[in-house]
């Protein structure tokens, strides 16, 4: 896929994920705003229901010839039960209940002055002076009326608003779940595309490297052989012209050898042959490679398994490269091998400057090197070998400073 098309595909993928997330947030915001609006409306409906019930009860009381009895209040309560009336009481002086019907949830004390409406344990409670002197004469003096109303319609409206919020929340959670799934799929897709793009780039580079290596190999062998013959044919002697001629001939030989190593590295980089896996003692392999690379390399094999299925020759190549780099970066180098979580873990650390976080992917790119001498193919070849084993090669910060290269190969 072309870079422009790849970028466009990624942008479209993220746009879809963002759209789902925004829709989910919009649903939640709309449901919450609607609930607030409905809650305010429910408060007004509750007050309206209460006022209507109060007026209906007052009309019934006005038709009585005097202060009501318990039986009369019970009849009125029964007649207005569907309107939400749950308690009626007439209260005289000193808060003494003269007659009542129903079960209250609030205080039984009447008001000294004025009128009061408040929510008490899910009911609207109204306390007010009766002012029925015109209908009852002096019998209505000093009485207070207490009514408790259960706002049925307002509660139903509030319950509907709550259900709307819950449904909106569930819908939003569903959309967010879809967004998360799409996000994960998008991340996996992008990772797969990046991996395929890297493989295509490496394959193209490998083909070019293989052609160059083969084209250079034969003339280079002739050049190296003739340079070695020329150096051997030079006369012996310690005079300046002879020494100078030998130095020049040896330089040609050395450069030919360096080019030969480059062709070997190139061919190793493009090598894609099948692995020859056999049971190998990983601890012994690490000790052997460490002894061949340099003296003073510390090897810890206390957690090493007795055997592991590996292509010993290729893993040896990985270890040689990592240990060479560690010794060059900053001795003393350390190597450790252990079994962990069903994987064989090989770690090589140094005490050098470490690898900056921004360069940890670049160092595994072909021909990227910070050395004055080298092809920049060692780490790419090492990573390819590890990946052929189904494992991973990563670089981390060493605990005591420096770099730590970690190879993890599954069983």
C-alpha cells in the first residue's frame, strides 16, 4: 500500500472510532439534560397536583356544617385517593389533632401562622389555616388543615426520565463498547499494516542486497586473492620503501576482507531458510559464546532450563552480535539466561550510555549504525533470527545504567 493510501486509511479508521465515541457522548449528554429538564417539570407537576388535591379537599370541607370528624375525613380521603391524597387532619390550638384520616409520614403539628408546602418522605405536605369561618362560623376559628399528597403523576414522570437516562446510558455504553472494539481493531490493523510495510521494505532491500552481494562476491574474491599474492611476493627487508609497499598491500587485503564481511552480512540478512531446531542447552551455549567473544563477561545461568528447541548456529550468531556490541558499548558486559512464563529469556547488558528511547526502533533498521566501522546489519539480522524462532528482540534500560537487550523465544 502506498504511503498516502496508508495514511488515508488510518485517518478514516480513526474518524470512524471518533464518530462512535462522539455519538456516545452526545447520547449521554442529551439523556442527562433531558432528565434535568424533566425533573424540573416534575417538580412543577408535583406542586400542581398538590394544589389541585388541596383545593378539592377544601371544597369538600366547606360543604360540612362544622369542623370535620374522623369519619368525614375518612370519606373525603377515600373519595380523593386516586388524586394522591393519603392523609388529612384538622389541627387545633397547641398542635392538637382534632380529627384525622390516613397515616402521616410527617409531623402532626399544625402551623402557627401562614401556609407551608414541602416534600416529606416522598409526599407533598401542606399545612395551612382553614379560614372556614364563613362556612362554619366560630367553629372554624384557629384550626389548621394538614394534607399529605403522593404526587402520582409527577413520580411517574420522574421515573420515565430516570428510565430514559438508563436507556441512554446503556445505549452510550453500547456505542462506547463498539468504539473500543473498533479502536482495538484499528490498532491491530495499523500494527499489521506497519509490519507488512516493514516486511515489504525489508524484502525489497533484501533482494537488492542479495544482488549486490552476489555481483560483488566473485570479483572481490579475485581482488582479495591477488592482493594476498602481491603482499606475499613483496621482498623482505626493513628499509622504508619496502615497509611502505607492504603496508599498502596489507591495506588492500584488509579492505578486501572488510568488503567480504559486508557481503557475508548482506547474505545473512536476506537469508530466509528454514530453521534447523534441535534440543540445545541454552546455558552452555551462552557460556561458550561469552568465552569466545571476550574475557570478563559475567554469565548467569542459574535459571536456565536444561534444554530448549533452538537453531543453535543462528542463536549463536545472535549472541555473538549482542555480546560484541555490549563489550564495545561499555564493559563489563553481562549475560543472563532463564526460563520465564513459558519462554526462554536471554539478556545481554552493558554499562555504556544506553539507547535513547527515540532510537530503539531505528537501531534494528538495516544499515543504521553508530560505529565508525560496521555495516549496520548485525542487529537487523539478530532480530530476524529471533523472529524466525517466533520470539522478540527488544532493547531496554539496564538496571545499573546502559542498555539491556532482551531475547524472548517461546517453547
